[in-house]
């Protein structure tokens, strides 16, 4: 919606400027009009960023599970990551999205933008994420992450990280679905790294369903950001694993099961790309 408004506003502004400043004898008239169009786009983007920052602070005290807040913030996120970065997410398996909030999302981790694209499709739930602690150094980002219920976790398996896991289990039990990247770090590629079994304690201890997601080609969205043609990225929401179906497994077994399912779909994408079908 914000992208459509941008097109309408900037074109109308450029047309009005062109009408009132028309000068048949000015040989630079066309260049001037192009400059006005580009400048009006820049002003619009700055305005949207300013409004977004204002909304982040205005809604920070609202409930972390407020679906209205999540959807409002995602409207801006979709504009930044889809329209400005010229990215087109292609999704499969929307029918597998859980109908309630008693679930944990586990996905392979390619780029920093992965959570923003995941939230686009889990838009009927207040999905949040376990996030790396260094992200909280930036004031606006810290406010945003805290506002939507993200939980910071450090790199080390220390007491602080254990407390973060316990807090995550608690909020899932209370109806806040969470997203976790069990690799523990970004791969920047379509090759998965080993999963950390401890990540699956959250779903197991919270007695929550597991929603697995395969991400593919997400690193392509970060290459050559200034582009006219949209870059396609792909994600598959795999069939839900109900708590009743895995409750007798330990975290190592759950980790292996999740890895296998995500990796199988990852290999399907690789084969399609190899055959030029993507």
C-alpha cells in the first residue's frame, strides 16, 4: 500500500510541477522534471522512515501480543524490504500455518532479513523471535525488538542464555509464538549448518507445535540492491509437527528430524534451480 501511495503522490507532484513550471525554451526542462521526480521519491522515503520511527515509539507500550501493532509495523517492513529493496518473496505451504498461537517456528538462517520475510506470512499471529544480543545496541532497533516481544540471547551458552531460553518457553506458553534459527548464525548461502539441539527445548518444554520453514536464495536479496527488476526469494512452510507427534523424542532426535525435513525441501529447490525452473 505504501508503495502504491508513493507512486501516485510522486507522479502527481511531478505533473503539477511540470504544469506550473513549463518553459518551452528551457533545454534542461526534461532533466529538471526527472530531478523533481527523483527528489520527491527521496522526500517520500524520508517521510515514511520518520513516521515509522514515530510509530515504533508510540506503540512500544502496547501489548507485545497486539496483532494490530504487529500488522501496522509489518506494513512498513513490507515496504522497506519488498518495495525499496525490490524483492519478491514466493511462498508455498500457506495452508500449513498454525491456526492458533501455540507454536514455535524453526527455519534455516541465511540473512539478517529472514525474520522480516517470515513475519509477512505469519501475519495472523504476533510472531516474534529470539534475537542476537548485539542488535540491542541500536536504540530504535532495541525499542522495536522489545516492543514486538523479541528476546535477546548471547553467543555463549552461559547463565544469561539459559535465562533467555526459559523466558522464551514462558512466553510461548502464554500465547506468544516465537521464531528460532537453530543454526545459531547466518549461513549467507543455501547450505545449512548443523542445528543446535538446545533450540528445540523451547517447543518441547512449552508443549508447542513445531512449524518448520525452508528458506532459499535469501542471500540473493542482498546482492546488487540497486536494481529495477525484483529478485525472487523462496520459502516453504512445511506441514506442522504437532506436539503429540514428537513429545516422546528428546531434543537431539527432534533436531535431526527438523534438519532432515528442512534439508529435503532445500535440496528440492536446488534441483529446480539447477534445471532452470526457478
